[in-house]
């Protein structure tokens, strides 16, 4: 059964459409509206899933194209069929993701053809949905993968950033205004809102194709992601990093392996910078705790590997170089001390045109003199 809404400011046209729709056995006409504002109010407040909206384009105060964008923002699974007497609207109609349009006066055969097509399409989609998951990686960059391991490629950078932003807040609700300020600060509110509606539509449709539903959720003027059935590396890390000194060595190593590099590396999202610093600090402390335990057990080789991994991800961490040199002294490995010290010197000179601290110089001097 397809649940349908009809919107047309012409009373006669709306009544005729109602009579036709009520004759189709797989159609349930939920309601009709002749004022776009009342129709929008319905979509904002209703929790009922609407499959199709028949929508007149030429209406006073708010035309059908504008109303369609707002409807899609509220109910992403809803398909739009435009009604118009002017076929020049067709191209613009498809820009707001209408599945089709019908020219007035409505051809009943064409209408039945389109409804049959949508009905079969939605039935197949329901059969294919298996509550699949997506896996999101925020460490070392940002990427989303389907259950079969394929990377999800977003059509636009803004779509990718919106998914990243919503995931960043770990399921918490984010206001529409905050999203507009973060993603489209240079645009006026009307244009920014239109971009948000379109981007949300695209994301949901993209995920529906791989069997993922109800991931991006809108609640009145707020948006959030439903992550109960999805796996996100940095959320997992955040939950498990509490009190690392009380965890087993095995759990600490597993947690450290979750970290694949700087949070949202190379993404240039200003809103993620403070969180990236937090993750870097927590990961650094975690690796120091693991190294400490290895040293206590007398396993300096494994302790050195831990520090080398930390340096690989955060090559400017002087604290890690100092600890590595301390461990290498225990291994009596002066060649490695020279190598890592020189790497650090070269990095500072090349990238920042600066030199190592006097404390670092003294540590290395003493290590090589012993």
C-alpha cells in the first residue's frame, strides 16, 4: 500500500485527483491540501511515512518547487510527482529530486503507469533491506564503508562533511542553524537551507541503495545519526579510553590498534581540530602506558616498537622521541638513537625552520657518550 498526499491550490483539480486516487486499490490517500503552508505544517508534525506527494508547481506564496525541498527535508523517503500545465518546469523539478511530473490535464493512463512503477520499486526496496551497517573511520582521515568493505563515495564534499560532522557529535542532536553555520557560512539562510535539504536527501538515498536506513535522522530542527547499528572507530576509542591503567594489556593493545592516525587527517575541518588534539593526547598517553608495562616486564624491544608507532603517527611529539631514546639506551642501540634523533632534527628544520630543544640535545649527547 502506497500512502499518498495531494497538494493543489485549484479546488476542482484537487477534487478530480482525489477521485482518481481513491479508485486505485494499492493507494491510500492520507490527506489533501490546497494551501502549501498547511501541507508543510502536516509534514513537520506527522510521524507517518508518506510514500508519494502529488504536488502542483504553480501555487501562491510558496510554489511547489520550494515546498518540495522542505518536504524532502522532513521526510527523505517521500517521492514527489509534480503536477503542472507547463513542461518547462520539468528540468527544475528534477533538481529537487522529483521522481516524475505529470502535465495537466492529467492523463489517467500515464498516471497509472507511473504509480505502478513506483509501487514495484518500493516493494523491491523493502525486500532488499536487511538492516545493513556502515563502518566509519575517522582516524587517519575520514571514510565510510559498506558491510562488503566497499568505500562509499560521496558525490560532493559537502555531503561527506555533513556525514563527518554528524558522526563527530556521536549521535547527539545538532541544530539546523549550527549545521548551516558550519557548512555554508558564506550563503544566505534560504540558499544554505536548500543545500542542506538536498544534501540530506542525497545521503539517505545513497545509503538506502546499500540497505542502510534511518542513519541520518531529523527531529524538528535538529539532526543526528543513529549509530546503534553502525561501527565508528573513534566512538569506540572514546568509550574505551577511560582509565587505561586499570585495563588489561590485551585490551590496551587492541585499543591502540584502533587508532590509525590523526583524527580527520587532511580534511581541513575547523570544527574537528580540538577533538583531534584530544585524541592525539589520549593516544599518546595510551602508548606510554603500554610502553611502561613492557619496560616493567623487561621487554625493551616491544617498548621501542610502541614508541616508534607513536612517532610514525605524530612525528612532532618530542616526548615520544625522548622516551624512545631512553628505551634504546637500555638496548644499547646507538645507531637507532642517531637515526631517530637526526630524523627529528631534519623534520624540525625542514617543516618549521626551527631546532631541537637544549634538553633534547643533552639527552642525546649523554646517550651517545655513554
